[in-house]
């Protein structure tokens, strides 16, 4: 049939190049000739593709185990034909359930439009986005695959085995499979005689960076790295300073691919591999609390690499720790990276188990829970500490399995029967995508996504391709996190209905602008007693407005972060403004006098009083709080604190013995004190 088609095309070429009288053809006939040549070229390409597919599926191009016979050879023509993809909006079975598929590893490459799958027989199959089998490679059958993942651009697929290293398959050279064990690479097509297993290269974990670096974590606490761009390799050794004491269980790269976090049973460390050949001085060690089992299980960096979320524990009892990552000086091997705990989320009866932790920007984290709730944590970074705002949102019913952040900014929250698409800015579910009904006792296991598709796998080994609806882009920078659900619950418990707000005072954009970099946003507080509004804007200017909107005070402050701004609750007349590294500004709203700066203290007897002549104590406020009796407590950077009494104007301070070893970040007065 193809021969007849070629003959017909050849005849059409001859008759179209010359007219009926043998003269040159007209422009119309020349167009027909070009069309015929294009059809002939397409036919040749299709025939060549069929030939290459048949050769790729032949046993000569597959990697075989030396101890087992090859699987029965199957040509492309004998493969069971796949049905065409369903119409847009309906799920399509990309990989059917089958014996040996349960528990298979899979990974999809959106640039290549290819799905890689390794089943329990260690057969690697490459499937296109229509479900057609393209290639298959038999990995060592006695091995156990622990990771399968595409490099971000789709240039290479890595299949990692315990005691076998990484097997690298390149779509540009499908007949070649490279095996990487430590510093050794095989550059030939792997045959039976070339398959060797290295008992000293016991791999427990693997992951790609967005910059094309593949990391393998080993059972002895070491790790190895291969850089696709430069083809360089790096491997830590037994004497590697500060290495993990236990097997590597999890890891993650920063978005720029320069820093690496690795977790084990009791340790979590961050370093810059390749550039710094040591953990020593470049990482911080964190030990799990007593009674926590399972070790670190999963870690992820925020979009700028300055925050780190880490799951620790096992099963439904695992908890989530949030850490700050910053450079803490210079060591002999490079800049030190220090991990500082800044928060923790634990499972509870109301939240259920923690299923996923998703970064929605540099300092906002969404924790998706099995109960169908999403806990939002938003951190505001000061110079040396963080303040936290959190909110719990009811999104969907219980039974959540996993979640992911889509390219549009929406959060895809997966159940066994549907996927809810949630807008974290508007705090609403914009659409629910129904999945085909699963057989009994079959559950959803994993979720991946591309800009246009959702890919979900089930416990029976099937992989579904679900087209995504058109969604408007969600800007995470517009997200505001507040405890809206808690406030609503308190109002409901008190029997209060919705309250319509009324405008008391307003500040113009010029007066309240927050435009200076590295400064805290607009700070404000209101005194119901005086009916006055105090504002500190990003230009470090204190503005106080009266009930008639007149400006009662306009006073420049030192250029420093405002960590506290409140009227005292006793009289509502004294205003305190705590500024990092500059002291505390005090203003009496009743007399509308000048602003007084509390910048230091000197000891006289048992009291500390303000003085400008005596030797000054370091006075760097980090937090403050008023008591109901009108006393202001100020926490310091050095771990000490001071108290000012607004009634007597006396000042007292904590002694050096027993003070905090780190900056004071929060405080509160007991109701029975003073």
C-alpha cells in the first residue's frame, strides 16, 4: 500500500513539473508539485519512525540483568492499541492498571510529553502523552527502584536503585543508558556483561534541582552529586567532616540550585555542595525531640531559599517544623548557613494528619490537612526574629490525600474521587474536578501537574491524565492572612451576628505609604479613650490623628523597624513606640506634649533611671507589652528586659543572671500581677 502511494506521488511529481505539452509548469502546478514532495517527505519520516520504534523495543537495545533471562521481546505492532484520548475536560487513562503496576514509580515530563514508569519487575517504560509505548529498558531485576524523576527540561530521566546507583536515559539518544555509581560512568550501551552492582553505593534517596543537579543520598550518611550542565561529579567520603550519622532520608535544593538541605533520622543540615566540600561550619544540626520517631521525612525550601519546611515523624503522627535559613558568618570552607526554628504545626483532632506543606511565596506556607482544612502561616521577617500570622480555612470535606500548587497559583487538593481547585488569595474553591470512579479498595496515591494537565496515580498502578480548566492567575503577593475563622467562631459562640463597620478615621496613601525596602509595613493603633489614631509609616514618621482627622503630632523617628505600637490599656493615654536599635518613644496623648525617647539606663540604688550622662546599657528592643496597670515591659536583643511604670515613671530591669540566651521575641503579663 505504501509502495503504491509512493508511486502515485512520484507520478504526480512528474506530471506536475511539466504541462501537457512538456513545457514548464504554471505557478499553480508548481504549488501542487511542492505539496506532493511534502507528502512524500512526511511518509518517509513516518516509515523511519516506525523502524526506529521497532529497534528500540528489541532486546538488543535493552539493559538486561546478568542473572535473569530477558523478558519476551514484543514488537511495536504487537502492543495492544490504546484508545484515543477523551474529549477535553474528561480524564484519560494514560497507564492502565495491571499486574506488577501497583507500587510503580512514575514521573511525567511536560517539555517532552513523556511518562516514565518503573514497575515491580524493574522494567522502565517510556510512554507518550497519548498512552503509546515508545521505549522500554530492563533494569537489573534483582534491584529495587527508590526514585524515578525527570530533569526539569526533560533532557534526562534518572532511575535510581538501591545498591545500583542511577541509570540515566536520554531522549536525544534513546538507545543509550548510562549507569552512574559514585564517580564511575558507563558511556556505552549497557549489556549484560556491563551490569555491576556496588555494595558500597547504597542509595536511600535522590532528587533533582531546578538547575539540573542530581543528588543521591547514601545509607552511610554520605551523598553524591552529578551536574548535567558541566558533567561534573562530587561525592563526600567517610571522613567527610560533619557528615550525617545515619542514612539520608530526605533532601531538597534551593530554587537557584546552590544550597542543599539533607535530613536523616535525627539531623537536618544545610550546605553548599561542590563549592564547599564539608558540612563543618556550613550547616546547623537539629536534633528531634525525645519521643519523636521516624526521623525527617520531607523538606522543601521557600521560593527565595530563606525558609525551610521539614516533616518529621511517621504516618499520621508526623509534625511540621519551619526554619529560617540565613548566612551566619564565614567559615574556612565558605559562608555558614544557620537554621533557626521559627514555628511548628502538629496534627490535631480538628486538623487531622498533615498531608502537604506548600510554599506560596517567600514567607507564606499552606499546610493541607486530611480533614479538608488548610492552615495558612505567614511570617513577617524582622532583623533577628519573625512574627507569625495564621489562619485556618475550611476548603473541602475530609479525606484529603495530597496537594500541589498549580502554575496559575491555585492549590489542587486531591481526594480519591475529585480534585478541588482552591484560590488561596480569595480563600474560596473556584472549581472541583471529578475523577473517574475507582474500583473498590483502590485509593489515590500521588499527584503531579503541568500547566494544562493533572496527573494522578492510584494504588492499582493506573495513571490518569486530567485536563485542567482555564483559570485566572492568582498573585500570591496579594495574600493577606488573618485569623478570620477564629474570630467568626468567637462571635458565633457569643451569639453575635455580623457587625457592619463604620468609618472612624482614614489615612491617605501618601501618609501611610509602605515603600521603603527592608522596613516593616504600616503600623497603627487606636485609643478609644482619646479617640486618636497613631500611625508609624515606612518613612519612620509617627503621625497621630484626632477625632476630627486633624494631625495632632507629626514627629520623625530614627530609621529603624517598629516592633511595637500601642496605647496603654489602663488609661488609653500613654503611647509606646518600640524601635529596633533605637529605644522606645513615649508620648502622653492627654497633654499632647513632645515625644520623649527612652534610649538607655543607669543604675542608681535598686532602680534604673533614664540618664544621658552615665554609661549606657545596650538598649535594643525586640518586643514590648503593656500591663493592665500601665506598666510597659520591653524585651531586648541581649535576652534581658526592662519595665517602665507610666504612673510613677520608675524603671526597673532584669539582672544578668538567668536572662535569656537569645533575643526576647514575645511576652505577656499575668492578670494577677501588679
